[in-house]
C-alpha cells in the first residue's frame, strides 16, 4: 500500500478488517482494487488493529485529532469518509465550507438514525450536508440525503467482489476442512452478537429456530457455519449458546471467531447463505454470496437484490420454509467446483472508480 513516490491524491477514511463488517470489508475490497489499478491514495485507519494494511495513517485516539487537523493542509482532490461517526462527519462537512472536496459515504441506517434522534447531533448533521457530496448505498438513503440539498448525491452499491485467490480459499478449507467434510449440507451466515432496538439484530435466534426444525426434517448431517464479526452483547451471546446446548445443536453449529483473510470461502462451501437481520443496509455478504452463485435466503426488512429468496422479517417459520425450498431444488450447479470455475471468468465494473475517483483525479486542486 505504498504511494510509489507519487503525490497522494485521494484520502480514504474508515475501518479495516478485522473485525469483518459491511464497511470494513468494503474498504478492504476498495484498497485491493486501488492497488491493482495503481491509483494514488492515502488510507486513514479508523480502528485499532494490528497494521496488516501496509502503509496507513492512524485515525483513532489522539492521532485522530492530529490527522483531522492535517487534512486541512493536504492537497487531496477528494476526501472519502466511510464510518457512521457523526463527529467526524460534522468536522469534514465544515471542511467542505472551506473548499475541501468531501464525500460522505452513508452505509446503512446511520444517517437516518442520527437525524431522527434530534438534538444538536441531528441539527449539525443535516445542516452541514449542503457542503459535502453524499455517496449512498441505496435509493432510500439517497432520498433522505436529497432533502438536505448536498452538493451531489450518487447511489453506489457498496459491493465489490473479491479478487479470487486460490491460496486464500485453500487456507480456509484446510483450517476447517475436518468439520466441513463431515457435513453433507452447509448453511452459512455472518453477524455480530448485538441488539438493535431490543431485537437480535442479525437474527441468530431466528436462524437457530429454523435450523432446529430443518435438522429434524431432512435426512442429512446439517451444519450452520457462522463467521462471527464480534460480540457487542455478551448477554445475547450467552443466550444463543444456551439455546444451542438446550436443543442439542452442538454438532450442527460452528461459530468462527478467528480472524480470517477473507469471508468468501465460507459462501463458496455453502449450499445456502442466510441473512435473517431485522434491519439492514447494503448487505455486502448477500451480494458476495450471490456473486459466488450461492442461493441466498434473506428477511424482507429492506429491499433486496433480484434473485434473493425472501422470508417475512422475524419469522422463523418462513425462514424454515424457504430453507426447505432451496433444499428440495437440489441444484447440481450449487457445487463448489462449479462456483469457482464461474467466478474465475467474471468481470466487474465499479462506479466508485469510474465516476468518482477517476474524474476527480484528472487534475490537482
């Protein structure tokens, strides 16, 4: 992640995995493509992790204050901020008043939640939006942003497919191969142990209830394979673990807490990927699973991409029914070898690079 002795032109601010979440994975993808395309940029790392990203500026604690102040004097053609931190958004919006070319990337419900909560946070956030550009993950976010007349609003799906590497796939499969090989039918999901407005945000409870019925219904050795992004509620974490023990699902659930270089091998090995969240944003995991030709069953809490099999939000009965629907299809193309052979030949173009980075980088400001 070197600047190759060139003057930096683009500043990117946000988290990087681990932990793995929608925003951090998106940035991981962006940086891998930028290196591949030889774009000129600086990355400001917003979370405290071991520095496995190459060259970056630390953007947390006291260093965050220093870096924010330094952004005033560096000649970036654009500053692209990703995280939902409202204070940083407000400060960067103020920089927009001073002529800085600021792009606030809105992932999920963060902008809506801040504005609806009212108070000084809400006032400063929407009042200053007119001095920045907004990148929205979807149309509903864009509609909200347009009410406050930002300099521009563009909808760009946060999904970027991973650059396929056989070594990455083999690393995951070798690590968990013994468990995976003993299971005939794998269901996968990802998520945090956390609550949102009193609900299990990622729907672990819904998933396990459906799994319990699914296990009884089919004559297969089924496994729910879950990549855990983190634990924000130990209470929920313990509640879910107790449910697993109580319902004799110990041999049918594998929680992966370890750091992984990529998540996509999990989707590739699965017969179906589920997304039982009670609210959602762009849901990169859904798009990644679909990119790897894995069927996706997701709640209808938000609009989903074409091809996703929907079930009624918070209904374990409907989730179970949709799992049975996929199982009975028994698509021979849903095999690992077929998925990998197709992915190697897929092409992808991204509006972020073609319409934002490239156009803004044509000349120094």
